[in-house]
């Protein structure tokens, strides 16, 4: 199975419609979002060898951070809907309206 995975990994991270450089920046951002220290080290090294600047790497990481923050905030709608359900009169059903804040 490992051989199959590494073949897939090589194809997914190699040049295609996106360059290896672009894919490595995406991988670095994902490594930060998913908190993989080994991946962070690996892709920082890979990008350094590609002469990618610290500013470019940092910007990719900030995109991941902004996405993670936005996703967390959007999920608060689920919390608000559950509170509506819990606060509905006994025997009554919540309207099931999704609130947008």
C-alpha cells in the first residue's frame, strides 16, 4: 500500500495544472492548518530550496489561518440553531430558521 500512496503523493504534488511551487505553498498552509510539525519542517525546507521567500510562505500560512477562523465562526450558526431548539417552548418545535449574523 505504501508504494501506491507514494505514487499518488508524487503525482498530486508534482507539476500539473499547478506548479510544484504552488502545490508546496498549499501543502505548507495545510500543514499549519492541520498542525503537522513534520510537514511544516518538510515543506519549509522544500520551499526554501525553491527560493520561496519567507513573506510568500507567511502569506500562505495566513490564508490558512484566515480560512480556519472563518470556518470556526460560520459553524457558530449550528450553535445558534441548537440554542433556538433548546429555548423553544416545551412541546413546540423550533422554526428551523437558519440565522445569518
